[in-house]
C-alpha cells in the first residue's frame, strides 16, 4: 500500500515536476505567449478529440484498428469544402462531411469488414489498403493543391478585450466549445441511451452481447458509421483550422493513434485525456522548441507505454 | 485392443528390429552406419559434412534460381540489373526482416522501414555525403560508418521492440506505425541532425578494390550477396532453437511462458535481428537511391514494406523477395498502363485484392495451385489461427 502510494508520488514528481518548473519559467518569461499556447493547445486538442473518439469507439467495440480513419477525415474535409463552396453554408458543409464519411464507413463495414469478423490482422490490412486507395482517389479528384476553407461569417475575426491575451480567433475558441459539446453528446449517447448501453456492453464482452439477443451486426454498423462520421466532422473543422492537403490524413491518423494509445483504447474519456495531452505537448513543443516538437509526442508515448501499457484509462482486454 | 494384442505387436516390432540389428554386423561390402529409418544416399560418400548437407537440401529449383540470379546481370540490360533487380533485392531484404518478424514472430511491425531509414540516415550523417545545409556529414571512412550505422539501427530496432512488445497483436501495428510516423516528422522538422526536408544527397557506395559499387553489375552482386546472406540467416535462425521458441511464442505465448521461456526477451531479440537485416537493406537502399530524405521513411514507404511482404506471402522469407520483384515491376511499368501519378491506386488495389482473396500472398496462391494439381509439400510454416 505505502509502496504504491510512494510510487505514485514518484511518478507525479517525475512527470509533474519538470512541467511545473517549465510552466513557472514560461509564465514569468512571457505570460501572454504561455496562455496563447495553452489556448492553441486546447483547441487543437478538441479537434484531435473529435477525430480520435471515433477511432477509439470503433476500436473498443470491434477490436478493429481502422487505419483508413485518416482517409475518412480527409474525405469529410473535401466534401465539406465542396459543399461550403457551392452553398456557402457552413453547417450544411459539416452535415455533408459527417454524412459522406459515415456512408463511406458504413460501406467499408458492411461490404468488407463484416466478412472477416474476428480476423484482426486481416481487417487492419484491408483498412491499410483502403487508406492507400482512398487517399489516391482524393488526390486524383482534388489535386495536390491546398484547400483552405473559410470560417463562417459569425465566427470570423478575433474576439477582442480579453485580459492578457488581448485578442483571440473566435473560430478557434468556438472549436473548444464544439469539442466539449461533442464530448458531452458522446457521454450522453453512451451512458443514457439504449444504443450506448449496447455499445458499452459490446466493448466489455461481444459474445455476451450477441448471446443476449442483440443484433450485433447492427450495433457494429451504427458504431462504425458514428466513428467514421466523427472523422468526417473533424475533417470539416480541420479544413478551416489546418487546411486540406494530401498528407493531412497521415497526420490525423498519427494523432488518433497516439491519442488512443496514450488515453487507452476503447475509452472515450481516455481519448479526451489523450487529446489534451497530445494537443498541449504539440503546441508547446512548436512554440518553445520548434525542431523537436515531435520528440515530446514520442516521449509521452514512451512514458505511457512504460508505466501503463494499456493507456491511462485502458483496461485489460 | 487387448493387452495380449499389444504385447504381440510389441514383440513383433522388437523381433523386426532385433532381426535388423542381427543383420548389421554381417560382413558387407560397405559398412554403413546409416539409420534405417531414412535411407541417406549421400551418407556413404567421403564428402565433408557441409557438402552432404547441401546435397540433401538442394533441389533442382534452388540450383535453377541460383544459376538464374548469377547469370541474370550478364543477360539483362543495365536498367533491369540496377533499377529493377537491385532495387527489388534491397527492398526485399527489408521486407524479409518484416516477414521474419511477422511470419515467425507474429509481430507485424510497420517500423521496419524506419529502422532501415535510421541506418541510412546514420550512414549519411557519419559517412560522406553532399549535404548542403545546417547539418553536415562527419565524413568517417566507410568501414567505420557502416558498422556504426548498423549498430545504431539495431539498437533503435531493439528499443522499438522493447516498447512495442509490451502490447500484443493488433496493438503492435498501431504502436510501430505511431513510432514510424513520429520518426518521419522528426526527420522532417529537425535541421540540426537530419537536415530537414532536404535530407542528404549524394550518398554513394565507396570505391573498394577499384570497383565502383554503384555501377549496375557490382551493385547487383553486392545487393544479391547481402540479400542471400540475409535470406539464409533467416532460414537458419528459424530452424535454430531460438527460432523454434519464437514460433512457439507466436502460437501460444502463455504456454511458452509457462514452459519457462522468457517471452519478452525472445521477442525483443527477434526485433533486434530483424533490425539488423532491415539496417543492411536500408544501407543498400540509400546507395541505390543515392540520397535519403524524410520521404524515404514516410507513411507510404512504411506501408509499402508491409505491402511487399504481404504481396509475396508472409509465411516464408522468399515471399518478401517475390513480393519486392512484383512491387518494383508494378512501380516501374504502371506508367505504361496508366498514369504514373496513379501508381498508388494500382498498388492499393493489388494489395486489397491479395488481402481479400489470398491472405497468404502469391506464395499462398502457388501453394493452392500445387495442392490442387500435385502432391503437397510442407513448404511453409503454418501459424495456428488464434480465436
């Protein structure tokens, strides 16, 4: 008992100590930069959370590492971009991005993955093949040029008169609210609805859920749709925040992987924690040590795997 | 069967063997000590052991393939020798390291190209290159730089292994992919060591014994020697106690653990060995390309190694080389069939088709054909499917 308590203290000292020292130094040095980076990190984290929560949902339920998740993100972004350009409606673009990715996800699940249930490795390889194909088709259609979507009018321009920071982009700030809203929605869906109960039951024990008379295939399809759709929404958001180019799929896939590995696979709360950690680490890295920012991500990955091989919120499979 | 039956059966068996034993000391022209179970036609010759071993294990197809690869560069054009065969051998060696890890160890690592890239980067950083930027090569002679590059690559592979064996199966692929992509971004963003986006240009093999090893034929034979050595090493290791234990761990880690094997140590050692192979392949590849940039280790290439290994078939190390030849041919000649830009589409569709219809790759297709049209030989190692 005392030993585990001491270990925990040691762990927090080891991890928290340097962070605290750095924070104090950075705050004294330049408070505005520190707070700006904090906000940037949190808004990036909410994008990561939206994309990675879909990934973790799918993985938790089906033990299926969907490596085409990044491609679905890109697909949603491009579709959203096209719709926004045609109609000028941002919300419509978001719905379009969600729907496009969700339908693509549904097709993948029903047409291909369902036929190889239980063969984890083969499913993963199929998603790898799909990601190559989807990425190349998107490159074909939308070419390699940068697509930058504009934020809706009511979110354009900065919010002024914030103490210390002075001004901050309204769109980015709204992302924070958006991420929290999606998090709350997912929590509500998983904990307060029947579908959510089924999904949670499936995460814990697939076989038992099927034995209880639930149509597991339907639950799988709905979850895969939801997960893919979340990637699509993330794509539309990211099209404004980060811009769309081929290669972004890899970046978001890496982010999802790291978030899910750090947070614990199959746990939405874990995805939120992982996203915040990764978002902060990436932005602080970029602000304070530009050429080594990836190293921080890597160090976090190593630390988590060393102390908690199944992630912060992960349970034994 | 009653006890009496048993006894009779035992007795007749005993009688048969004792009769055989009684026959043995009888004067014969040649005193053979060959075991009666498997008649060995080469046992009575005076040839050294290794030659007998060779005779026993060589078949017509080995001789044919060996003769073909030795004569190939003298028949083929330099383009085919260098661009096709040289590249395929280098790529095949990297993929063979994945086949060893995935097929015999059950750990599909996507970071093999990263390990190869680390070896290439180290060679460029320690050795000579025409880098223009913040980072400069140290300019060590090749006989120092190459061993150091290989050692560093092996250490990196061991670390990657140590990290990823903490998790199992499907998690491995995620973690190694994350590590691989992280290294790509590190190489891309870091200018002080990895020279950022530009990478290192003009990294050529040294001129040794008055031979320029970048000429098509010498490079081909260099790649062939390395690949053959790697292939034979894998073939030998999987028959050695270590390899057998590794396959046991692949099939049932808990049982092997219960038997007293150190599962983690075996897995990490497999990563280290695969890392060495990938490192050699990486050095060949950097010499082939003449440069290394972050794009040599991007996600596309991480996945291409897997594509090559799966294309040929993961159950036998030769599959990696077959897959590499098909891959390189597709890469080179897809331009004639369709747009060059669409190569990824072709390779993606081929990969999907293989995974969907023949999970054991081209070797699996071949085995299927053989079992349909001829007697089946136990050619490949059969991993047990886990529920």
